[in-house]
């Protein structure tokens, strides 16, 4: 995993972690993870883990919108030689965590994902986890309403075939970089969806005083492939 930033989501009380979307429904977010997963998936028939029991995998949490399973071979391959320590940046602060294991979730329509699980975070103290990095970044944690408005103008100027009503919100800044999320944090509860595409984005404000997307990733809860 050579990326500098990784998106982090809380799916259930049992599953929170660094999240990578596989290329089954979209462009691969991480070629190495995707390639290793494909090898194990073919060998152990992971595609059928939901529709029928697959002996090589065990259910971890199937109570939420995503149903998570764990496969020992996959976990060993993905964690082999990997630095497991990360700084997790939340809406109120930063906390250090170590990857404890790997789980995955398949769905015919919504995002197919691999989650490198962390131990849960005290949301009251640190806020909701948004992204993680191996680097300790010098961020100032605050919401910037004027920046939110400016970036919303940028988003409205872009053409999106699929969109939801959840606006992006800033939560941290580092010089010209602005850290944002689009998430109501309720979609994992199994209620009626309003937040179809939760995301994490970093914008940079250049010398022309305009905002440009530097890094952006998200999840598809709507199920674009089945639309």
C-alpha cells in the first residue's frame, strides 16, 4: 500500500478501518490489494461467501449494510511485510492505531471493499474517523463554513450523474490543504438512505484563490452497477 492517504469508515460497532474499494464495480483504488484479493477470491470462491457457506471464510459482522467476512489466506497475504501503524484523522483530532486484521464485503450492486480493521475510537473525544496516513500531519481541526460554501460552488459547477443531498464539510486544514468529508454517519445503521455516496476529499487552494481536488475517494451505497 503505497498511497499517502486512505479513507476510513465506521461500518458497525465491530468494523472500522482503512477501506479500499475493489475493482469489481469501479476502477481499482489500490492495484496491489486488488491483485492479491483476486488471487485468493478465485482460489477460495470468495464471490460466493454470501450466497453460500465458504469454509475458508468466517462471518465477522453481517448486521449492517455491508456483510463482513474474514479469510486467513487473504489476511496473511495483505499484511505480509506491511507497516501496520497509522495515524487516524477524525473530525476532532488524531489518534494512532495498528491494523489488527482484514475483513471484506461483497455485494452485487454497492461497493465491494476490503477493510483493514482498527480498534474502535472514542467518538466523543476524537470525533468520527475520516482518513488515515502513515505520516503524522500537522493539522488544525476546525470547520470552515466559508470554505464549505466555496467548495460547494465548485461541486455545483461539475457534472455528476449520481449525487446525494449530503454536502461536503471541512474539518481540518494544513496550510493550503483543506480536509473534507461528505457523510451523515447514519447509512451503516440500515435505515432509509439519504447519503448514497459518502466520501473523503482533500482540496488545495492555489495562487488563483480557487479550490482544486487533490485527493478524493468514496463509497457507492446507491448501487450504480445495478441502476
